[in-house]
């Protein structure tokens, strides 16, 4: 792959070790790398175009990441979808050839990826004509589980070796020392985690996140990830359904 201009973002925030791990992959491949990520965590924001100031402006702070002090980095008061959008419009020094989003703490699988800020940033880049890759590490809800950020490195580099210009891919890597080989996967019906209402009254609705143990489709991202494989899925941004329709009623 020729040297590219790469924008790296995420939804876990500028201080996430996963962000530095993903940016390091781009740097080691010889790409011109720029980091722009939310100042604080913005998980579950999808492709939302929210700026914290609320007045169509987003504060930006130049940062130096100790892991990659030579890489320009910006903490932005905005959700990752907006960061990807303005990045593709020339912010942060120019239009990127590639947007990398992640590494997310936890898998992004199934049709639930519509809620993911990690995937939302990649899809936003894609509809703005920029090739994109979302990357997630399959850490569960157990708070004692240690994220093995470095295991994503060879898989990201493999995918960047075959990603086609103009596409958007979603990569999930198991959080284990020896993940299985990369597999193409379909999207499972939903995902492995779900929000549920635990309490509701006139003033408050309380939610919790639970892991699902439902059966999943063979060959899907959830099934293959459960079996220990790294998975990659080509996604499609929002498009109209192409099929014959009757004339709408007046």
C-alpha cells in the first residue's frame, strides 16, 4: 500500500490506549498519521454530529500522546461522527485518504453497530467518499478483564493490505493472546450486549447493560468471535432499497 494520509479517531476518548494502539499501526506502515478524538468518552453516539458547545462549534485542544509524541493529536469537544465529518472536509490539516476508528473497548457486532460511535465515525467517512475501517477488541462486561490491545496489530495491518478504496470495513478481534485467523463474517441479528430498563418513575428511567446468550447465526460475526476468530465485515452506508414500488397514494 502506498503512503496514505490517515485520520485516527475513536469513541472511547483521546486518552484511550486503544486509540494509541491503532495509530501506531498506521505509523508503522509508514502512513502520515493524524489523531483527532473526543475529549471524553462518546460511546453509543452512532454517527451523531453533536458538538459539546451546542452552537455548531467544537473546541479543539492540541495534545501530545506519550506513546506517539511525534504524531499530531487533537482532543475535540465533539462526538466521533462529527470529528470524522469535519476531518473529511479538510480539518486537522487536510482531507484523509483513510479513516481508522478504534480500537474500541468491547466488540461492535451485529446490526447493533448502528449505535456504535466507533462504527458511526467509519460510516460517516464512507458517505463522504473516504475509505474507512472500524476496529474493536472483544472485551466483555467483566471489569476485571484486561484488554490486550496489542493483539489487534497484525489484523489491522492485514486488513489494510487488502481494503478496497471507497469501502468501509468492520474488524473485531478476540481479547485473547492467540486469536484465530481472520474470517469474513455476516452481521448477526443484533449483537451480544443490550440495554434494558431496570427502573422507571415519573422523573427517571434507569438502564443497565446485559450480555446476551442467545443462539447466533453460523458464519456471523458473533458466532465466529465466540469461536475465537477475528472477523471482518464489509458494511454499507444508508442507501435506498432498490425494488419496484407502486405509485404512492395521494
